[in-house]
């Protein structure tokens, strides 16, 4: 029998129509009703999740017909249908038929066993008897001028190659890339018959549920579609910037009744339990009374989103030297949810039309999208629901002035602790990493969530799906887990603890063997020594650098120590912050401190400056420091004092010409004289170098080298300045590749000039650890590379496989033939 679902803004109305249909036709109908929102569904509105549940309650292979009243009921019904599996969607119809007459007509046909097509037609024709009886028709509308035809467009059909389709991260890359074009661009999943939707909203694009192998059509309306087509093709071919990822170890469970503990992040953890209950927000239920109230609430929401965005930016900055680009993209995807226009408009609509306060409206919309994500078939995509829930919590914490979670107690820092939480979010993963938590047990969660990805990046043992063990976990005194197998032991015996400890010791020993190799020098096959150091921005990064065999710290980003401050730190506060951050080095390795490198594109609250039209070409780096003399002096003084204890090299950022170098060195000499007079311990002179990241510095390199002790090539900024292509713009990825021949030639000029002047040259941008790039830099004569700590062992091993002299000869012969970055990469790959 075909099932029927009646949807209304009013729960009493929906139930009354349902009761009328049953009494008129049959009490044995497969009929369900959905209406209202809020507590006991007493408020006017519709809920897509409740509609989906109503559909599920009457679903059969015969099909389901959904009738609804008007307005948001239609949108909610459409969303509810999207919550279903593709197979179920084929058997569910939405109809424009009237609720009462259509419901009666459809019920009669369903009762006699008619097909879904026949039931739908009966509902659509249900008004004909009334019209024939009353004989009224709507007046013909006044003729209007025909709408102008849409601009000539172009369609592009592509096949998606990404293993997990267009989930949040590649979808975010697509939207950011195409947003730069003045065009109307639609995307359609032709395989699953979903869409088209504009390529503007992250949630709209992900709702298409585009999987690997799906045929996707882009419809482009633009005066010139060629660059857009090229950009899309480039994205598809590059898999939207993704690299192959681990397959899910186990699909996250759908419901508590089917739960099974699964592995998330390898490693054995032993420790005392710490239950971290999920934060339950008390959502205010106050209704708004006036339009002014609604505008006030929208203002509160906008402010909360801005504050949350700042949190994400700060987190990305903290982790930039700890995580690889792919792992950092986790936060970028969540940041896109924050700025999604579809979400914001839906929240605004609920505030204005349903008089909901901002917190209640935000929570309602984000919960709906999380539920939608939880109901998709693909387990990898299903795990993305956690991102919507986390963004929901972060904004709620701002809106209702409630902290996201209490700080971890000292137990989690001072003794081995296994944290039990609902799910491991990216925020918690970072917090646990900083607290040195031994391991994590998720009651729910998943092995492919963004929190799980970060746990593996941090080396944090974790398992998931342990809800059925919660009662025993709450009373446990000691726990052990194996993140490789998903095993969990509650109050294990001393013998078992000994066995697990021994197993962990063996694992650690194996890791130590690998680390010992990373502590060995990296020498090419022809005997050339290439030193490998680390980029860092915190004490954890310094510790990780030493663990992974860093021979030096080639870039310490000093701004990371101060980006949370709302006041200008004096020399003493800066000195203390530096000393604490560099402490794990124990003075055993040289550390290059880059002076605070900020500007309009990445400001510090205590160094205000006017808004700039193009901050990338504005007051940045040393320019900003020179514009704030008191802070600049305090900054340099702290570093000179630090050099008394640590082996410090000072690096000037964003150097344009010699005047900036000379001014900085003159100020250092002056400050050192003042410290001598005051009897303050310090070290001067110390090596002073410059970041070569502007074309002018590269052109004037010989002039600069006469006054510098070292230089470091910053390929990130240098690439975008040389090629006039922002590195965050995926549509320009072919022109933002540090292996573009133009960038390689600039780097070659700097490296060879440094060799002539007998000045050390290093590289500290992302290209320093790019497997395709390492042979190029070694062949050009670079003998120092500074990379993220985790990349040190791999970079050293890569260097050991190279022959520097052969590379140099081959580059001299072939470099003139390179036409693009792909040629350079092919040369490198073929050589290795």
C-alpha cells in the first residue's frame, strides 16, 4: 500500500486532517502527520527531520506521497526527501495537491491498492469536482513583457575522481575558486539526479552527495567562460587539491543498537579515565516581538560568527607548523560553514518569520544540516556531521555567553589520562594534543571525522563507538586502549597492564629506531651534506623538531606567541614568552627567530593600522615594525637578551631593499649599547639575516648579501609575488606553484649569489619539503632546508637517494626547456 504523509505548519491542523482522512476512508491507512516545531511541536513551523521520520514510518516499496500546505513546508519536505537514501528517494513523491481534498483522493486510491503514480494523479485531480460544482476560475493575469533570455551559457561535464567525492574540503575549494569569477555557475549531480544549485553555498553543494565516479555538470553563464572551464578542469584533475587518504577503518555506527567499538588512531594508551561530558547548551526559547528585536538578534549572530571566525584563524596559525596542508584544510572547511550564505539566510528567515531568537534559530538550522549529513549513505560523508555540530557549538558559546567546555584539569597534564568524550572534534583534538593526553575514547564519533584525522596527525591513540560501555567507563579506575585494533580494557589486571606496557614499549622502540635514523645526517650519494631543520611556532613544535631529528630551527614564527594578546607586550613579557617557547630546545640547536611578521592580512590587535585596499602589498613585516618604534625596540631587546641563553639567529621579514636591513642592524647596535649601560645580560652581535620573499630582494640580492650573515628563501610569499597569483586561489594553482620556472630561476639566482658571497642560504617555505622540489633545490646548490617537524624524517631519506652533482649537471642542461611547473615536476620525478 502507498503511504501518505500530511505536512502542515500547525500540528493540530495536520493531525485533524489525518483524523478526517482516516474516518472518511479507512482506519487502516499507512498515514502519518507532521506539523509544528518547538517543545511538543506547539509552535507554528515545519521540521525536515520530523517529516523524514514520518516518511520512514509509512515507507514501503510501494512508495510514499507527501502532501503539504505552503511556504516553508515545501522546503522542509524537499529537505526531508534529501535525507533519504537514493533508493528511497525514487519511491517518494511530493505533490502540489491540496492538503484536505488531495489527502482524501489519495487515501481512496491507496486503500484499493493503486500505484504511486495513480495515487499522485488522483490527488492532483481532487479539486476538479469542486471546480465543476462552483465553476469559478482565477482571472487571467495581465500580460507582461517576456523575460530576457539568459545569457548564452556553456555546460561542462566532468567525472569526479576524489575517493570520497565532493565532501566538505573539496567542496570548499570549489566554491572559493569559482567565487572569483563574475558569472552564474550551477552544479548538478547527473548520476544521482540532484540539483542544479548555484556554486555558492557549501551546504547546497554537499547536499548533492557527489561521490567518486559521479557525472557532474557545470552550467556557466558568463561573458567569457573559458577561464572558468579551465579552472574547473584543473580542480578536477588535481582532485581539488586532495591527496589520497586512508580508507575508513570502520564505518561510524548509525544507531546505539548497532554500535561496535572501532579503531581511530593507532597506538596504545594506558591511564586513568577522565569523563568529559558533552556541553549541553541551554537554548533560550524567548520569542521576538518587534522588527527591531529581529535586527538586534541578527546583529548578535553576525558578531558571534565574526568571533568564531577569529578563533579558527588563530587555531590555523597555531598549527601551521605542526600539521600538513591537508590536515589544516579541516579547519578551513569548518570556517566555510561559518560563512555559508544559505545557512545565514535560513537562520535570518527563522528569526524574522518565526520570531526565533538568534541562538535558537542558529541551533535549529545547524542541527538540521547535521542530521542530513548523518543520514547519507557514504560513511566518510556521514562523519562530516560532526563539523556542523562543532560549528553550531562554537557559535552558540558566543551567542549565549557559555564556554564551549571547561579547561582540562591538571590530571590530564600531570599524569597519563584517557579522556572519554562524545566525539573527538578538531577543537578537542588540538586541546588534547596541547595537554599531552594519553588517549581518547569516543562514545560515538567516527574513524574518518575531521577530529580523527587530526588525532592521527598528532599521534594521539583513539577509539570510537564505546557508548554501550559508558556505565562501566564511568566507574572505571584505570583504562587501556589499542587505537590500532579498537580494543578497550576496563580496570585491566596488573599482568595485562604489564603486557600492554611491553607492547607499547616495543612500538615506541620501533618509532625510536626510525627517529634515530632521522637524527643521522642526510648525505647524498655523492657525499654532499644537506642539513634539515624545522619550522616552529610553539614549545610543542620545538619539542617535535628535536624528536624528529631537526638539526636547527630555520624559522620560528614569533607572532604566534602574541596573537591572542589584547595589549602590547613589553620587553620583559616577550622575553618570558620566548624563553618558555624555546625551552624544549635546551640550547642544543641553533634557532632562527623571524621578527614578528604581521600586517593588514594577518593583524595583531595591539598593532593597529588602517584598513588597506590590498594588505598583501601594504604595511607588512619589517615595514610594520618600523612604523611602531617602541614595540620594535622592545621586540629586538627581548631577542638580544634571549641570545644570552640560546643560539639565536635573527631574521628580518619582508625585506624590500638594503635600507631596511641597515636600519634594523643600526637599531640592534643602539639597543645593545643601552643594555650594556643598564647591565642587562644579552648577546650582540648575533647573526642577522633576511627572508627573501619579495622580487626586489631577489633582484638586489648581491647588495643585501654584503650586509647579511644568512638568507632564507620564503617560497610561499615569493611565489605569489613573482607570479602575481595568490596561493589561496585554487583556480590559479598552475600559477602559484613554487616549481614554476620563473620562481625556480629566482631561487637559483639567490642560491648562487649566496654561494659567491659565502653566505649561508636556506629555504623555509612549503616547497622545502615538497618531494618534487627537494631534488631541484639540492641540484641548484641549496644545503639547508627547514620543514614542518613531521616532514623531517621523510625529507632526510629523500635527500639520501639523490646525487647532487648529477642533478646539477642535468639542471644546467635542461632548465632552459622548462615551460611550466609540470615540466619541472616531471624532470624531478623522472630523475628520482
